C-alpha cells in the first residue's frame, strides 16, 4: 500500500487565541494535529507530514518528514500574531506539493487546512487557489473552528477542490474530527492510483521548466563552477561537450540546467535521453526525469514538436523498415474518465466532453485520443502524434 502525505496548513493569526475552546482555539488545534499525526504514523511509519503556518506572513516550518518529533517540536515553537493571509498560505501549499510531485511520487499529497475561517483580505484570492488545486487534482480538506458563518470560506474551499470539510464547535468535536479524518481519509490517501500521476497532460502541467544560462543566479553559477570547474560547468552531462551535437551551436544557445540539481544538458541531448527510457507516459507528455536527481523536467515544446515532425516524415525511417501499424479503438470520454479529462484532440486541439465518442491510438508509446469525427480527417489514418498508421477495430 502506498504511503500517504499530508500537508498541514495551520492558521496562527490572533483570532485563533480566542478562548471559546478552553484554553484557546489554537491550543486545541495543536492537540488535534498531534493526535492525527500520532495515529497516522502509528498506522504506517512511511507516512509523512509537512507543516505551513500563516498569519500576516506565511512560513514553511517543515518539509515532508516521517518524524513525529520534528512536527511536534515545530508546533510547540509557534506563536500567534497578526491577521490571516489565507490565499498566500494556499499558494505556498500548492507550490510545495507541486515540488513534491516532481520528485519520484506515486500519489498526490493532500492539504489539511486548520483555521477558524476569519480570513482577512489578502493579495491572493483563496477561491482562485482552490480552483487551481482542483485543476491539479489536489484536495483541500478543512477543519473549521469557532462559530459558523453564512460565507463559510473553508467549506467553499473544500467543495471546489473535492476535499473533506469538518466543523467543530468545541474541544471534543475537534478531536473527533481528527479521529474521523484519520479513519475515513487514510483509505482515500492511500488508494490514489497512478492513472493521474502518469497522465501525460498532467505530467506536462506539473513538470519544471529548464533553466537557461542567463537564468542562473550568481550563487547557482558560483556553486556550479566550484563543483564542476570553470571549464566544465557549461558542458552537457550527457554528451560531455559544450557544443550541441545536433545544432552545432554553443551551450549558451541550446544549453539548459536542471532547476533542482543544476546539472547541465543540451536540450536535444536531454530529448534523446528521454527517448532511450522505457516510460511511455513520460515520452507522451514531453517530460523526462533528470538523469542525476530524477526531478521531473519539461522538454521545451520546440524540441518535442521537431521530434514529432520527424516521426511523421516517413523517409527518415531506415531503409527496408516496413511501416508499422497499430490498432485504433473506439471508446468514449465517459469510459476513459480522467484520461480523457486531461487530454485534447490532436486534430482540433479541443478538450473532450463527457458524452464524446473517442478513437484511441493503440500504439502503447502514444495513446493519442481523437474525436470520432476528427479521426476521419487523418490522411491515410496516420496518427498525428506518433506517425504510424492506425487500423480501426471495425476495419480489421
């Protein structure tokens, strides 16, 4: 069973000091968090938690950790002040989760937001952050403390992101919320399949962009020179040359750096490395794992388009090689579910509606989805994504 990851986003503004929950809302929130952390880690020691706090400012207290003591120590150091920057807190929470997803990850962490819902005006709209979270399939679960209100921003955040909402009006119901969340949500957290994580459109959306030479900070450049040497810091880690073997240009033109470990690559060398790997979902998404740190990287679109054009140019195939054919399958957006949700038709570039009939490319390295009518526009039934001829199952 996959381990679960929960990012706790805790309100530390002045309103959490109110004593309608004896001795205060904040103290009871800490007790509920400790209860939840203890039970989740007791169930499976490979589960992990991260902690973000927010008041006038936002702060990441802990990256994802399996250490209960680390989380508890951070909680014990917290103090209350200022107002509530809820939108900014959700923005940072989403950023932390995206960074985690770019690492080797088999499921999507959840956000657990604990607050009394007294959100003051912030530069970032919390509801917009909830919509962004929903687009990334990140669920925002919420614990609401204190009296309810007709606006109920926390419930709206959970509804938009399809998370869970818990309302507590005293110390005991708050603890019960923690117990209920542990029992009902742990199965949700560990049952997320990799149908989303391996979806090409989703991978493309969360992958990190490569850094150009001019994008490096002075500190990053200095660190690279210290590690790799002044003469080598702009040499590709794949071809071990500064000159691009494809364009013959300098590294300054086609060289890029991994934003996580700062390893240097030519974009064409990195694309070639991607082609040599066996992960078809990465190839289809135009993404690749960094050969050094395995961070998820986005291959520049101009390179992926050039590669696709080459695939469509049949005279580039070796002599004597016969055209390879694959079956094409008739299905529907409703049957494909999330695969169709995160895809678009290569012919019209439009997304799929739930009622749409779909033709799917049977090439396991492609799997492109077409509207049924758009598929009829393909010249010779040649797939626009992989360049191979498709035979509809009804034509066989």
